[in-house]
C-alpha cells in the first residue's frame, strides 16, 4: 500500500472513531447533549463570532481586516442555535486552518461535505437529486448548501408548525427563482442562457397563486410523492411541465398534504369531533380536505329541510287559495 493509501485508511479510522464519540454525545435526533462538549463548542464558536457577527463587524478585533469581504460572511448566533446544527463546533465543517488569520486561501472550497455526517441520508438524496431538473442542468454548480444554509436551516420535523415550514422552505426557492441576479449566475453556466421567467405568469393557471404560496410549499407540487410513507420529501425537483396540477391531489380527503407538509403537525384535539384531516385546522382551511362527516350530513340535512319547507309552504298556499276560492263562490 502506498503512503497515500495508508493516509486515507488512517483518516477513515479516525473519522469512524470521531463519529462514535460524537454519537455518544448526541441524542437520537443528532443534537449535541454532553454539557462539557457544549461548553467547549460555545467558547470556540464565540471566537468565530468575534468577527463573523454583527457585533464583530461593528467592533472588529483587528485593524487589518477586509471589512467588505467580512460583510458578506456574517452569521446570527441566535439563528444558528435554532438550526439543525445547534451545539456543534464551527470547525467541524470549516476545519482547523480557520484558527489562524488571515485565513489561508481556498479554504471555502475545502469545507467538509455534508455526506461526512449525513451518510445515510446522502445515499438516498443523491439518487433523487440526480433525477431532478437542477442536477440535469446544473449538477456541478449545485450542492446541498445551494438550497440549505447550514447556519440557519431546520428540518420540518423539528419545526412542526406548517406555517413556519412553508415560510422557510419556499424562501429557498424564491431566493433563486425570484432574483434576477442569482438566477443569472446559474443561467450563465448553461450552454444556452435563460432569462428568469416571472413566477406570477408561470402560475397564472393556479387560482389565488400567492395565497397558495403562503399555505403550501413549492416542493409539495414540484416533487413526486414518495411511495414509502416513512421517507421525507423527495429531492427530485420536477420541471414545470411535470409538476402537480391536479387540484384534487390536495383538495380531497386523501390529500397529499397530509403525508407531506402536515406529516409532523400535532394531531388537533378536534379529531374527536370527526374531522378528516384535523392537523390542518390550526393553520389552514383546505377546501375539500378539511372535512367533517357530521357537518357534511348536517349541511345536507339543512338543505333538504329548506327545500321541504319551501315545498310545504307552497302547498299550504295553494290549498289556502283553493279554499278561499270556494268560499267566495
């Protein structure tokens, strides 16, 4: 075996060893829980935030810093502590060379890939992504970080509230598809450059399109439904001509939203009253999906009683008019 081969083998052994230590320091959801590690990470991350935060930018610890470059590299500690990576050390992804300043050139291109920690998920996501419209057009330019900012992103399971999930996930799409500047950067890498299409024009077939964007995610229509209910939303982004346009897919008792956007929502107490999709009730009213059989029968009964009342009323008037005619004659 060559020296390079031995080095790779040693690196793999160390990686598995570190993974074992990290696993013991995390809970079932991957959140760091060991108090000693949390305190160590907090102190070391504070050193990073000494520059890479609004406070650090306003009061830089050094006089020789490139403030223009730093402006684009600021992060909010509070948002990071609310993300998936809460409790983690910045250097887990960014590496030890960041301890020195000025930072060595090219470090940003040497960030640890997401697959180092998310190996199982990456195997599943990679196949989905390869079939997506993004990969087919921009595979080399697209990475996990293109959509998922590791400093702020939080998975739907940890958020729970569908309204917050929608706002977060749709913003990832809008950041490119509603920005001429960012869209043009990706378009420039195509053999034939494209002009960003207007979102309102593309969705003019959809009634109250912007209202839909507030209540459902782009990916709820632009990804295929997983055949395995336990799997999360697919990363296979579909082209506009393959996106879901059948309203009944969501507006029915078998609504796809129940297995997608609302799969992590807590069951509403109103389930006891017979609602078909009770988890919707706290945040949205989806016509045809937010159903209650008792209300359905009640409305049908009220309608039937109204028709019957009109019929009886008309019959009484006809009979009364006949009686008055007889008396008059």
